């Protein structure tokens, strides 16, 4: 009879632990989802920054070529 009680208590303990594990997993899922959203936003910002950098570099190169051309024409005079 005592063994049945011990087994019942052990079962309750396992059930409590399983419930706690489940709650912790739900928290992890929410945290991971939140992180994933922030990671995606960061990725978009980095892509936008790289695009702006490339566009700026292209304009800078054109501007530099124009200045070099003006300077070259000035040196010839």
C-alpha cells in the first residue's frame, strides 16, 4: 500500500516538473520569436546601410572623376 502512495507522489512530482518544463519552453519560444524579429530588422538596416554606402561611393567616384578632369584641364592651360 505504501508503495502505491510513493508511486503516486512520484507521479505528481514528474507531472509538476513536466508542467514547469513546458512553461519554460513556451518562454523560450516567445524569446526566440522576439529575437528573430529584431534580427530581421537589423538585417534590413544593414542592407539599407550597404545600399546607401554603395550609392554614395558611386557618387563620390563620379565627383572625384569630375574634379580630376577639371584639374587636368586646368593644368593644360
